[in-house]
C-alpha cells in the first residue's frame, strides 16, 4: 500500500483527503496514518492538514522499493519485487525464486552484490555506490535455443531507456554490452534452467554503471558510468520502472513470435557498434576475422569472411 499511496499523492500534486485514501484502499484511517508515518521515516515529506488531508512535498533521493513500485506501469514485470540491501548475486536470488515456483516477473534488486557474476565465469564488481543490480525472472514459452534472444532484447531496452535521458549515443556491442564512447556502461547475464525442449525459467540479470565517479585500475580502461559520460545523475528507481515497461512490451512480442527478434532487428542493428566494421571473433578455441553485417532473427552475429561466405556466430567474444 505504501507505493500506491505515494503514487496517488504524487499524481494529485495537491491534498488528498484521508477519507479518500481509506475508501480507495479499503482500510481504516489509522492504517493510512501508519503508512504515512512509515513513509516519512523513509524520507518522504508529507504534510498532513486537518480538513484537507495529505500532500506530498518531497521524495527521498534514496533508491528504494517504494520508489520503483510507485512508478511501475507494467502488468507483470516487477509486480513482485525483492529489494535487498546486500546479496550474493541477484541472478542467484532470482533463480531461487524460479525454483520455488514463483511467477514470471519477479524482480530482484540489490544495492550491493558481494558475489556479482559476469559472463564466462567472470566477477561483476557491484559496490553500493551508484550501480543498478537487478534480475528478472521469466518463463518464456519459446524453444530453449531461442532464449539467447532475450539477452539481446534486454540490451536493446536498456540502451533505449538510457538514450531517453541523454543525447550522447548509447550503443550495443554484440551481443549484450551497452557502451558509451567505446566503454562499457552495462552488462547483461542471462541464465536458463531448461530441458532439451522446454524452458523452466530464465533469469535475465542487468548490471548498470550509473552514477559511479571512478573505476579502479584496469577496469577504468574498459568501463565507464552513465554519469561519467553525460554528467547526468540518473534516478535508479525511475530508470528501472522505465526499463521494465519497455522490456515487458518487447518481450511479449518476442514470445508471441516464437522467440524471433525480427521485429527488433532494425533497431538493434542501428545501435550495434559492430555493424559494417571489422571484427575478431573468439569462438571457443577458434578465432577468426571478418566484417560484421548485423544479426539474424535468432540474434546470431552475421560475419562476412574473407572468402565472402557469411558465418553465423551463436556465442563468442567479439573485439573490434
Ligand atoms: C557481463 O559480464 O557483462 C554481465 C554482467 C551482468 C551483471 C549483472 S548485475 C545483476 C545480475 N546479478 C549478477 O550476479 N550478475 C548480473
């Protein structure tokens, strides 16, 4: 009810009577008063005036569950949010929710991860300051070999959500790194529990460098933050709510079309840094060079080799 009350007060911009809140949420005046007191303790500035009601005067800058919930406009994505001060990895926690049989759309968000996971067994630095660490539980009804498309879809949604905040170009490095000025601002890790022909669940984890002011050592050569590139301090709750909305819509189309990215291909390719450029692909033990042409409807990278044949890359590391 906390988020719902904040939403009503925010949208009204004036006083909302206690009576109206009681009727809207079917609770007593004492229950409303208690929630308002809890919100005040969390940093919301709410004025209470006899015979007028409650008015929202200020919101905390602090990143919070109420902040996300009160802005969420989705049907199912993030309908249930596990908001953790600190955790091992949000992907681990979302996978546990998946194994417990929780519904599609559970969102795990943490202010800090102590065992953040990156692709290919790497670590993902996840300090308290300025990052977004979130994982969404999905139960897609597409064949398991199409699940990797979800990563590209999320990459596109992240890039578009960030692009709404800045005119600096936000690009994608295949398959799922979001880059600004050649450095990484976001990584995505998708993990799946499946049988050969059936997906139990997929967890798509997003790690965004938003407001960090510096990166230590080697990381500073490859990583950057949205703040460092734009000077804009993004509001994490707002950004997550916007991303959920975009992703929910795209994912529904993706599932309806059997896991095909056809409808997103043009937009993805527009943001792809690799398009038309020479790439070196490290695919397992093998490495080869070519020119990246774009992606297939499944999300494979299409690379033209020296002999003019086109090779479709399902997984691999690409360097430009
Ligand atoms: C990459 O290596 O580029 C992927 C990084 C993915 C990091 C995110 S942070 C939230 C979620 N939880 C994890 O442990 N990893 C992903």
